[in-house]
């Protein structure tokens, strides 16, 4: 393991750890990357600093890092049980950091540039069939049970609009218009989009607002979703709610909020929605991100064909002649 020799710092010399903070501000406020991405990159880069300078982080010298240092870090990560995907992301964080330093004229090379990153076959998104979600959403709940109403509204909104968990948490009350059946969503890179929804969700939103007022005593709060104690919903609470609801239904390959987003896209495309419309509703940057859901649609069509067409049902075909 390598430890760097301390630099002679002056009042005009920036500690290289501060360069990391400078980089994080750059990707957050200039590139508009999400807060979650910034937090992940922050953890990754400081983990790298800890690897290089375990006894004193101020001894980290960004300009002295070599490609061999990067490879040594990768090897240690793998030895400690870090998965290939996580290692790939950490290398991407390091690569972006050094690209930033090169543009600033702080380093001449990018030691992570020549690191070959593992490639993965993208798996099909996990989703729930509509009949399973109908089973969940059609189950009556107590009209005086605020927590039950809150959980049901969260699940309905994720499934019927396809918004992300972070977007749901940040949803403001003023941005949800039940009368018009639309909401303003603040997505990745601070981009706003208008997402439509149907009458069922509009009625659920109205009922939720009434229950929220009784529970918290607040008629028009800043945040749309509030916990029973009146505090705003946060990502982990959303995960627990969705996990519990989907576990009760059964048949879910995964029990996360993102499964509901995948289920929304699958249901829309399977029922004839135009792919560009789904792209806009979901807030995807490119059509390629939406096209992955067409593979689900084709997979279902292929499965239906195999189970329905009389010729596809035949177990074996003999093209040889009989003796």
C-alpha cells in the first residue's frame, strides 16, 4: 500500500481534499447531477483517499496518483468483497474527478483513463403484472387509518405515474393538481416535466389530502407527502412502505419502489402507448432508456405465442422420412 509524502502547504495552496469538494459542487450545480449521484461519488473518492493515505488524509496528493495506484485500489476492493458493478462506479467517479482536474490544469494526466471497466449485460427490468397490482390496489383500506391511506397513495402514485422515488419524495403540494389530473415533477438535472394521471389517482389524492389535514392539522403544507408525525416523507420510509405492500401481494421479483416504475412502463407499452410518450412521461434523457421496456413487451408476446399457437405447442417435429 502506498502512502504519499506530505506537501508543503502555504496559505495559497489548496488541500487536495478540498479539490474533491470543488469537484462535487461542479457536478451538482454546474452539471446538475442528482444528489444521490453526488453522494455516491463523494463516498467513492474519499474511500480512495483513505486507501492511499490511511493515517492522514491531508497527505493525499492527487497529482501523484498513477494508473498502478488505481489498479491496486481495484484489487483491494475486490478482495474486500466489493461487487463488479460497485467497482465500475468507483472507477467512473475517479475518472470524472481526474477529468475535472485536467480541465483545471491541476493534473496533466488521468490515471483512471486507461482502466478497463467491466461490461455487463443489462438485465430486463423487474416488474409486476397488472393483475397483481390490481389485487393490491383494489383491496379496501380503513378510511380513518392515515398510515394505510398514505401507503396506498404512495404505491398508486408510483405505479400510475411512473415517477422515481426521489421525485415522489420531493413532490410539492402546490405541484399536484387533482382537478386537472396532472402534476409538475422535478426530475434529474433539475428538469421539470408535467405528468398526467387518471381519475382513480385523482380521487385517491383528494382523499389523502383530507386525511393528511386531519392527521397533521396542516391544510396546505409545502411537501405533498407527510408522515403521521407531520414530517416530510424520506427515501427510506418510501422503500419500507412499498416493500411491505408488495410483500403482502406476492409474486414480485423485487420489493422496491423502482419495480413500480418498471411496472408502469411495461403496462403502458403493453397496452399500446407510443414509446416517445412513455419516454416523456418517465423523464428519460434518451429513447434508449425507454426501449429496454420494449424487450419486456416482446418477451411477453413471445411467451404468449408459445403457449397459444397450436403449431408452437407441438413438442417435436420429425422432418426425416420413415423407413
